[in-house]
């Protein structure tokens, strides 16, 4: 949690973001966001009305992305706006909080989409993208340090929500719904540090580089046993005095 709190710093506002991009050129085709005000303990105080725009791309969307998001070429022609305008409207949506906010994403692919879109829409405001890139927080990166599957891989947004007993509200891969649920996940994580603790113990058990006494003590903690300083000393002593394995 210290890493997350350091990144938030003195910011009183967070902007939870989700983008959808084309399959090959990684241009933005949709953006969803929600601005939240933080309490002193960094949990959520108030949430603004969400922001959602469809964005015209220069290259084709791609079959896989259309299947995943439901966004197709005709949809963008009917509802899409230029990338330049999407950035301007997004900054206007954040408003006076812009200089006081941090932007929270799930993974760093959203930042890549911002930058890739600039390559195809050179008239767009580069300063907006640059500012977001300097002030974003990757919540997935922080969560995956403490919660991973047995193979050491991070979970999806949906599965992280489940771990914190959250039902996913809305539709997956809808950018606004993903942004709102990302905010809910953040709030649950801040309010339930014990979940991070329990899951991190499981990660430690699967950490092959930890010394055996530490692994033994960690396994006991996972199983609900209390491990005192004396208990840990005995575990270390038994490990040292153990007979060689045949």
C-alpha cells in the first residue's frame, strides 16, 4: 500500500480511465472515465458523472477487438469523433481538477494507446497525452505484486473484483463500465488491506527464492496458526539441525 500512497501523494482527485484500441495500430476507438474525490484516508468520497466517447481511428478496428468490445466500423462512423476532439473533451470533463489529479489505469496499455493515437492524429494536443503519461498510476502493477495466480501471473480486472467480493457492474470491455469498476476495486482494496495480506502470503509460499524456514512459517500463517518469534526460531533450528535428505 505504501507504493500506491506514494504515487497518489497529495492528490485529492483520481481519474479512473479505460481505453479500447484497434487490434494492430493500437489507436483509440473508445474512452471511458470517472473522476472521484478522495477522503483523507484515500478512500472514495464522491464520484462524478462518467465520461464516454467513441473515437474515429485511421486504421481498421480488427475482428478480435470487435468481438471483444462490440465496436465495429459502422458504429464508429455513426458515433465516433476525431482523436483531437476526444482529448479536448476529456480534459474539459476533468475540468479544474486536471492539475490536481492522478490518472488510474489497469495496466499500461492505455498509455500506449494514447501515444500510438498521436502517431496517426498529429493534430491532437501532445501536452494532454504527456501530462497523463507523467501522472498515471497502474493499479494492476500494484495489485499483481501482492495477488497472483499459482503461476505468478496477474489476474484480470473481473477476477480481482471477485477477490474483493465485488460483482462486476455493467458490461466488460465497455470503457465507462470498466473505469467505474476499476474505481470500485481501488476503494475495496483501500478498505480491505487484510485481503492483500492473505493473498500475499500465498504468493510468498510459491516464491521459490525464499529460504525454507520462511516458507514453513508462511505456510503456518496461511493455515491460521500463530507464529511467534520463539516459534520461528524453532523452525530455523529444526531446519539447520535436520538430517540430510536421502
